[in-house]
C-alpha cells in the first residue's frame, strides 16, 4: 500500500481529534487563576475543577470500544466531535461552578473516546512501513492543539476582556470541533472494521480508495480475522494477552508518572510560583509549547527509523534529568531564570519519546479481536493516572514546590529499566503479524 490523497485525508481528519484533545486539555492552564477568583476555589477544589474533565476522559476511554466496535471508528469519532462542541459551548456559558464542572466532564468523554478511536482508525488504514509516522500524526495534532491553546490564551489575554476572558478561552474550541464533525463525513470507514462486520464490498471499495491492491488486503485481513475468530469470546485479561496488557497499562501509566499533564495544566501557575508576571507566564507557556511541537516532529520522523524502544529509553533519561533540575530550582529558590529552559528540555525529551510513541504503541500491540478493548485499557491507564496526579498536584505543590518534581524524576528512572528489560520493538511489523512479536499463542 502506498500513500495517496484519500489515505492522507483520512489520517489528517482523524488526527484532528488529537488537536481538540490537546487544545481542550491544555487550555485550562490559562484559566486557573481566574476560575479560582471567580468561584473562590481552594487548592483542592481547583484540582477537582481541572480533574473533572479527566474523570470524564477515563469513562470515555473505557466506553469507546463499545461504539467503536458497533458503529465503526469513523462514525464513533463523529459522536466525539459532538461532545467537544457541547463541552466548549457549555463551558463558555457556564452559569455556576457545578455547570462548569459538568461541561468539562462532557468534554472529557470526547477526549477519552477520541484518544482511543483516532489512533485506532489511523493504524487500521496505514501501511505497516508508514504506520508509526501516520499514527504519530495524531500525537502531533495533540501537541499542536496544546500550542494553539497556549497561544490562544496569550492572545485572548491581551484583549482585556475582564470577567469574560476565561469564558472566551474555554469557548473558542467550539470552532475546530464543528470543523472536525463536518470533515469526518468525507473520509472512508476503517476497512478492517468493515471486513470484521462482513461488509466486504464496502471494505473493497474503501481499500481501493486508500490502497494499491484491495483484493490482497481483503485476503490478508480476512485470514487474520478468521485466525482470531475463536478468540472473540476470550477475556482481555487472560494469560495469552499478558504481555500486551502489561504494555498497555504501563505505557499509559508511565506517560503520566512523568508529570507531563500536571505540568501542562498548571504551567502558568508554575511560572507564577517562580515569580513571573501573568503575561510573561502566558508567553513562556507558548515557548514551551513550541518546544513540544518541534520535538514531536523529530520524534515522528525518527519513530519508524530508530524504533519505539530507543526513543522511550532516551526520553526517560532526558525527562529524569530535567525534572531533577526543576526540583533543584524550587528547593534552593535560585536559578529561576533557568526554569523555562529546564521545562523546555523536559517537554522536548517527553515529546521525542513518550509523546511520539504512546498512541502508536497502543494501536499496535493487540490483535484485531481485542484491539478496541486493549486500546481502551491503555487509554484508561493513561487518563486514570492523569486524573489522580493532576488532582493532587495543587495540594502537593502548595505543601512543597519541589517534591512533585522529585517524584516525577524517580518514576522516569523506573520507566527506563522497565522499557529496557521488557518492552519489545514493533516497528515495521504488520498488524496481522504482530501476535508473534507479542508472544500470543493461538
């Protein structure tokens, strides 16, 4: 299968879910101070406000496999787009704190669902030799969405909107959400899902639009599905799937134990705690977002050449070193001028490794019969740990600005040795032949 316009269009549109994912998760960073003032929030209630979207994300990730398998990856993504629209508009028009938390929870459902369905859809249409970079484009859009959120916060902050500022920051995401919903109608359904449903004519037509040899692809997918047919009643948590289950749980868990989303959500507060003014904090957040984008691009370029495992190992070293430096700044109360550089180095190390790898790896390690459930498991692990850490971070930071960063550095040391000794390499292997690498017995 070679790249063509239909294949690239499907990848681009599905990856727009990643842009909304990134924007909706990071935009809160520019509103935490205003929300605390508006609703008189304690550190615990601020943590709950931020984490409310994440608890919705956990539920969305857990449940995404159900519509994904029943209605297909593309059509289910349309449902996620609708949730994004409702959430953005609702947050902008929130009439009290309870309604704000409710609409952030709704947005979380969309984020969790798209974090499962978007990479899964792209993995199922992508050629094996391009799969890492194409699924990685979802992560690129997550990062681009984060940068857009920071830049949007900065630009809106210059408009002097007063009490309407935080509403504008949260509501502007409705525009790309509507665009995402419209564009989804113009891409093909997943051929692998269509074959699994016995809709072979539709699958052949979809493959003809995105590939070179639809008959060969149909045969290969059909053979793989037949081989897995006896496994459809299998429990995901069975002995034969022990390695991919372990990989899904740990890659999602370590992704958040790095501290990435706690830092992204509270980036402005971290800069403020270090003594930077509001506009300066907004602008420095944009600089960190640019580093995130640049090194995500480098990670995408390298993932199918160097492989998934080397990137994870290198990133573990970089993030551990950067978090140690940030902890030193807060312990000693000196070197604040280096904080933006340390955080940029941290973000670069993360983007080059875990950021580029997680959604690719999750979309690869499970066979077709349990892929949707396995992808949901990994996404659940990611978002559950995210919610816990992001909810506790304000309390931990209020007690001591340094200890959270020490914890994150130690977790990256643990990740290095887990990846080194257990994680298999998956680059260049077709999804139909991945079971051999995952040591899954028939």
